């Protein structure tokens, strides 16, 4: 197997891993944020719960980028190799 093809597969796997790790973060962060909106007392106006959802969303987007652009990234890293 050529190194470029192997790197392509590994970048796709890494992207899928990032996507799968980002989904629960987005869901739980969004739920914590929604529960904070309906809470009473001093926790009512805290907005730091949304940062968890935003971080998970960024992780999901990075994973999608790795899956979609894995071939270009692999070619970039192995562009000097002659086969």
C-alpha cells in the first residue's frame, strides 16, 4: 500500500473519530444551556454552558474537514515522494 493512500485512510479515520467525539459534546452542551435558561436563582444568567456545545461543534467541523479533505492533506504531506 502506498504511503499516500495509507495516510488518506488514517486522516479519514481521525476525522470520523473527531466527529463522533464532537456530537455528544454538542448535545450535552446544548441541553445544559437550555436547562440554564429555565433555571431560577443565581445560575439563571450564566452562559458558560454554551462553551461546551461550541467546543463540540468546532471539533465536529474539524472532523468533517478531515474526512472531506483527507486526500488533499495526504498529498500535501507526501508531495515529494516519487512512486
